[in-house]
């Protein structure tokens, strides 16, 4: 504008001088005066527009801008764009609002989250009657079936391990008004340690824990068994805690949840079958892989004001087929569990009780088999099981708490069979711990556990363990 103003003023000066030198030409003088008047009007208009433009930023006045089609300019990647239209507006009149996810990050229309935790366990163990084999998982978490029996000597060991560290990747994508959710979870705890791993680098292969798709009330993939209530497991420095007394199983399944009310729902599932058997004269477990029908599970979840409860039932076919000859049997089980708040700072009581026939692999990581099979021409005989635990959690302060746990399992073998005395008959344990949370996601705990394994012949072995754990969740 300033350039145009200067040019116009210069032109006006030239015309003025020209007018002064042409006093005798009256008609021409009139023309020059008219041009001068028009130039002055143009300069005044430009000066007014320039003053308005300078005043607009200071006063907040809107400056007329050319209209643009918002849809033609895509937002930056990762921006959540919400398009709204005012009533009566044309199709091109849109408003763009950026709403990034509060948690996670966005890839296209999918919200992705990465979380998990890093954990260090320091485990000091004493075995009363032998020692655990080198690399045995019983050194790293409580496995009653690996408590030595019949060794005739006591042993001790100390282990530091970060293998329980975990990685979880989840996603959520809106489709047709419903979010499709996925989850994939890994840790390093159950992989077999390479020979000599502890000499230098301690490399452990990631192991797949869970991976599923959830669409509304339907869940498909690998997840905790519907027969298990994970929500009542007590806090422990151990990988599981009261292992012999709890249902513990992850496997492939198809589950549908039926809402019944605001405080109740029913879950129905078909789950991967696997018959776990043993010979009467050999306690070693055998996975037959001859199953032909899925395990059927139903669980009723109740959440009244005074607690959280679940009742689950399972029905399954057990089957053995060796070289075209075998047998099948029916297995079933029921389980009740719950959690009841009892005071301040998160104090509660937790419990689970399970009974059934032919459900050995669902209890304590297969402490006893589902059934015994005497070989071709014999029958598949189911084993009765009872298992349970109870725990009391006491919150001393908002950041300090303790849990006291007792756990038990027993097996009743079928009558009429001569069963090896080396088969597991009972297991029980007790534990007490103290946890401190100095900051969000950061837990420090110490725990003492005493566990006993008893064989069918009456022989026993005991474990005494002190475990220290540090964990930070992200």
C-alpha cells in the first residue's frame, strides 16, 4: 500500500507542475484538476484501508480473509479430527476440533497403548529334603510339584531374576459405533533358561501370555480361562502366590458376556481342550492331544455393594487314543470365589474354593493329572480334586499394606487301581508379606512363604522362602 501511495503522490505532484505551466490552456487545466481530484480520493481510500489493517491485530477486529474449503487441507498426522456442522450451514461449512487421546497415541483411527512393568525378584530358598534341578522353574516361583521329596538332605540357594518383567500392547478402534479392542502380552518368566545362561548374559526368550480381540460382548483369542477369577488373587511377591489352591489357566477361547443387570453378568465360553493323564505306575504327566470336544465353561459374576463374587462351572470330555485304542470320560468342576472389603486403605478378604473330577490341569498348574489310564484295554479313571485359598489384606497406611494367605489342595485317586506312591496327594502353604508404594506404579515388597508337598506314600518335603521384589509399572 505504501508503494502505491508514494506513486500516487508523485503523480499528483507532476500533474500539479504541469497545471502551473499551462495557464493559457483552460480546457487542459480543467482535465488536470479532475485527475488530481480522483488521485486524492484514491490516496485517501488507501490511507483508510492501511489504518484499518494496522488497527486490526491490536483491537482483535476480524480481518476479511478469502474463504477456503477446510476439507481440502488435511490435519497433521496423529490429530483426532471431529467435523461438526452448524444448523442450516452448507456442506462446505465445517469446523475442525483437535482431540488427541488422553492416554496412548493415535495411528490413523486407532488408539494404541504400550504399558507393562519391570521387576526384580531376589529369592532365597531352603528345601528340607533335596534340591531343585538346575534351571527348574521352582527356583523362580512357588511350584509345589517341584518341592524336593526323598532327597535325604537339605539345600539352599539364592537367585536374582528380572524375568517377570512384562510388556503389554493394546489397541482400540471405533467401528460402527463399537470399539474393536486388541491386546498382546509378553513376559520372560516361563521360558526355559538356556544352559549356562547365568554365567554371563542371562538371555531369556519372550513368552506369549495373552492375545485376544474384543468386540462388544464377544472375546476371541488367548485369555485367562473363564473358569478362573483373576480378580481375587492376593498380592504377592511370587509369580502366582497360592498356586496349589487356585484355578490357574490361560488358553485359546471364544467367550460371550451376557449383561444381566448393572451388578451382574453371565459369561459363556468354549475353550481349548487338553486331557492330562498319567499311568497308575508312573506319576509323570502325559498330554494326550486326542481331544475332540471343547471345554464348556459358564461363570456368573456378581458385584453387589458389599463385594465382588463369581460362581463358575466347567464340563469337559477327557479322551485317550493310543494306536486306535483308548477311552473317554466326563470331567466337571465348580468354583466359587470372592473379595469383600473390610476396612480402610483397601483392606479386604479374598477366597476361592474349587471341587471337581477330572479338572487337574486347571488347578495349581497340573499338580495332579485329570485322570489315570492303565493302557490299551483299560479305562480312563478320573481323579477327584479339592483346592482352595483364603487371604486377608490389611492396609496399614495409604502406601503400606500386608497380605496373609493360606492355600491347600488334595487329590483322591480312583479306587481299585494300584497307584504309585510317588504321585502327588496334597500340597499346602502359608505366606505373609509387606508392601510399600512410595510413588504411583512403584512397589517394594518382602514375603515369607512356607510350603509342603506330600506324596501318596506319605513322604513330604518342605520349602521355606524369603523373597524381595521391586517393581515399576509404566
